[in-house]
């Protein structure tokens, strides 16, 4: 592949930018969470989701304020390096990238497992591995041929997965009793599911990673983060309300939303929800496969990885080397049965990035002599919530995290010896 080291073109406008946070947040969870929350806290579930969105807002604001300072690709790499130096910047990017790679592999495995229920031949281990590799290879190819095509494909998938959810809510207005009541549950019941509301919003930060290919990143990324976190919060609340209004009796079904859709929209509605769930997982994967190569690209720009990763395809104008490497790594993890041990630590690894980025904001403002109290408060709250969530994981996940950080340190030392030092402005 012919390549250069020029920057890729800036082709993504606001609506394309907004697709990244919404697809980072909406994956499989929105199709499973309504039944889980309804079973745990009953009619309080929509309001618990609202509380989760409000609790997540300080972290989203920290990212939005940081995004106003930078316009190159890399996201957490730039934030961590600017505040704490190159090694921390590398670890912030590495943690985010490693988490996303194993998550993409895990999600693709789940997709193929669902497809095996329709096509039993996919249950064969060889066929399963082939299907996983094929799906990830197609995603890689679409990303390689251009950001505009990738954004277009992501837009189509977003419509396919969101429209059936909205139709379900509308059907609940006309075919069910909209009065679901309101009852505050015991705190112990809330405590068991409150973490799920945090997980529902993870992934919004993908939008900062390809900033170098957005037309107005300092304006559009902050606006996309805040507006999409708010929109996803409202969508979750509406879907949970619709589920409670239609079919609280089907909480134990494997696909409770499809059961609810069957009640009000018939078999067509139920099928649409099933298709939407599959496409939602695919879009979540595609979102990560589009944004994650830009982390490698940003790290190579900073001299944290070999310059090869900063190679731009002359034909397509995309960071082709980083895209191909990401695709190959995803396929390798996807067909390796032992990768599941890494997937369990994916959330914990991502929380490391959250803490680094949230802490970077007041450090940068202090260095400039203009710390804003509200910004500092949001930073403290974001770190506290992230640490609270991290405290819920088991020892095995912590050991995996330590191993990933150690591996990242080795890569950093190797890159420090071999990579060309190619500094670019960070703000």
C-alpha cells in the first residue's frame, strides 16, 4: 500500500461527529438493561437511569472541556501527555486501545454466537472462527477506504438500531397503559444495579480519538459529547418506560424487549427489535474499529510508537497502517479462545484512562494560572465515580490490568529506542 506521513483530510462535520459517542454508548446494553432494571427496582427504573446520566455528566464535561483544547487525533494520548508527560500519555492511549481491541473481539464473538441460533453451522469452531475473522475483515476494509464511507455506514446502522426502539416507545403510548406508577425502592435494591447505569454510558469518549479528521473538532466534539449523553439518557429512560408500560411480566425472557414489541407491534415489531439488537452490537464494534486506529496514529505522531503507524494511505487518505494493524489484532483476539481473560478487565482498563483524563483538566488549568472551580469539582467527582466503579471488580481483573500496564511500558521503552521523534503541536 502506497503511503505518506501527511495528515488525513478533515471530512467529518457535526452530525458525523455525533455518531461516534452515540454508537459508543448504545450497544447491546439498551436491549437488556430495561428488563434487568425493571426486575430490580420496578417503576423507579427510568429515574435511576436519569440519576446515572447525571452521575456520569462530570466525566463527560471533563472530556468536553479537554476537547476544546486539542484538534489532533489521539484523544487521551494528547491529554495525558500535555498534563503528565509522555509516559502517562502513552499509558492513557494504550489502556484505551487495549480495552477496545479485546472488547471488539468479545462483541464479535457474541454476534456470531447469536447468528449460530439461526445458522447452526456457525456453532462449529472452525466456522465460528472464520465468521469472526470475516466480519472483522469487512469492518477493516470499510474503514480503510475512507472516513466518509465509514461515517456513512455508521449512520445507516444507527438508524436501523434506533428507529425500532423509538417505535416501541410510541407503541407503548397508544397500546398500553402509560401510567407505570412511581415507587422508590429500598436502597439495597438500588445499590445492586446502580453500576449498570454507569456502564450504559461508557464509550462516549470514542469521539475524541479521530479529532484530526473532523472539520471543527474544538467546536463539534464538546457539543457532540454533551448533546449525545443527554440524548442517550432520554432514550434509555423512554425505552425503559415503554417496556414497563407494555410487558413487565416478561422480565425473565432472553430478549425481553422483543417480547414487549410482540405485545404491541406483532411479529414484525419483535423481529425489528431482534435485528436492531444485532445491528446495535455491529455498530458499536464498527464505531470502535473506526476510532481506535486513530489512537495508534496519534501515538506514532508523538513518537510513542514507530513512525510506521502514522502512515497515511495515498489512495484513501486514511491512517492505513494503523487500521490494518488494528484489524489484524482484533481478528487474532477474536479467534483465540483464551482472550476472554483479557475481556474481563476491559472496563477496569478503560477506567484508568478516565482517571488520567479527568485529572489532566485541572492540572492544565493550574499550569495556565486559571483554574475554574466548577471544572475542578467535576474532575474530582469524575475520578471519585471511576474509582468507585473500579473498586467493584475482582482481583483477577486487577492482575490483568497490571499485566497490560506492564506490557504497555515495554512497548513504550521499545518505541523510545526505535521511533523517530516527530513532535506536533498539542493545542
